[in-house]
C-alpha cells in the first residue's frame, strides 16, 4: 500500500506542477517525510493522507487506489465481479473515471485494416466485441479480441482496427473528458 500511495502522490504532485517543498508546506508535513512517502517508505496517518488529498485537490481514494493500466483487456472467460437480479445479470467489464461525455456506437469492422490517428488528449476508447474476431488497440500493441472480450485504451495515440471474420460487430464507447 505504501508503494501505491507514494506513486500516486508523486504522480499527482507532478501533474499539478507543485514542488515537493511547496506540497510539504501546504499540508504541514516535513519535506523529508513527504519524500519518504513518495518513495513508498512512509506509513502516513489518515490525517496526513487527508491533508495531502486536500492540498492536491483530489478525493482521498485517488491516493489509495492503484492507477489503472494504460490498456486493459477482459476476456469473455475471465472471472469478473457479477451481480444478479430477478431479470438482469450483470458482469463488470471496466471502470472508467471520467468527467465529460460518453458516446456509444454500434460498429461493424470489415475484414480489412484501418489506422486511426490519435484523438485529443484524455480521450479513451472502450470496445466490447459482440460478434466475430477483431484486432484493435494502440498501433504499437494491438490485441486480438473474440466474442465477449473487451478492451479499454488511451485513444490519444494512433490505434488500429482489423476484422478477421465476415461479420465483426462491437459496441464502442468514446470517452471524452471535460474541456
């Protein structure tokens, strides 16, 4: 847990453009203590974590939760959290934190290859394959998906789509952050 907290504090501090000394002064901890936390060597108290979260203007969970992987693939056969009701069964595929707009598309992918240019920074794509076989994802590391598989990736880099069967269909979610 110390490694996760330390990495998150370091990442969030850098993203905010705050120096180690300024963050330490803002949250009332010594620079040495803060350096130890960022190195994953500290064991901060809850009050220290709250002070860090407030100084970084993020929810406390942002310090505690490991950052998500840049590309997340879920296979149809993977064990995932499920919930069942009288008429509906659900299976969690991906969690996406976002403030902004989500566009939902039904897409067909032909047995050809399409290269897509990078979208704006912060845009993600989440694809759930409903029929056929498709290779998709970042151009440097595309992944082959089968029916029921899904992928989530940063679409702010070039990416590809290639259908393998005659009838390839998917649901595409385009996740646009707030401007």
